[in-house]
C-alpha cells in the first residue's frame, strides 16, 4: 500500500481532494499536525465527497510522532527545491510520499536531512509550484504505475465495445 503524508496541511479542499485520490487508489493518508482545519469540516468532506469511508486516515501530533508510530524509512519528499525529477525515483510498495504545507513546503532542516530523497515535479522557472492536490495525484499515480497499479482495475465499461 502506498502512503501519502501531508505535513501541516492548511487548505481543507486540498486535503479533501487528496483524500479522494487516496480513496480511489487504496492509498493511506497521513496528516501531521497542526492542521489548518478540522478534518470533520464540511469543506474537507465536500471535496472528498462520499469517499471518506474508503480512506485510511491517520493523524500525528508532529514529525517525531509520525516517525515513531510508522517507522517510515522509504520516504520521498516532494519539494520544488529538489535537484531531481520524480521520474528518477524508484517507488516501492509501502513507500511514503511526503508533501509540505501549501504556504511554506517542508521544513528546510527536514529536507536537508533527507536530501537524497527529495524529488520535484518539473515546472516552468517563473512558476512557483503546482497545487498540492495535483502534485499528490501526479506522484501517487507514478508510484502506482511503477508498482503496476496493485489492486486497481485497468478496464473500463467500454472494453470490447466498438468505438
């Protein structure tokens, strides 16, 4: 199972959209406090629609609490400051994709401590960054593609029908 980790997320709609991505892909969602909202907030629920029962959400007091409770070692930090593209990463089952808060990203000391695990999504030089929920979906689907989409259907209703 893939894991998405949100460090101090601030915008409920982003977290709701990411929860929906987690629901449809069977990905676990980890939230590291402080949160900029209450996860029972109707904005978060609305963005996730009726998928919340499909999401395994875990909440932690801080980064230390997260590492103590998960023992996470295979982590990938998504940051615009990374020297290499996410396409260079080799994602494994049970890896953790870590995203920072919308206004500040991940703490510099944390990035430096895991510099060899920092990856970025290529964007134009004059642009600041992608929306958090879009970035999470891009990395999640790349990781799942590398794992051959475990547990996900690759067929739609049109299979075998003439187009």
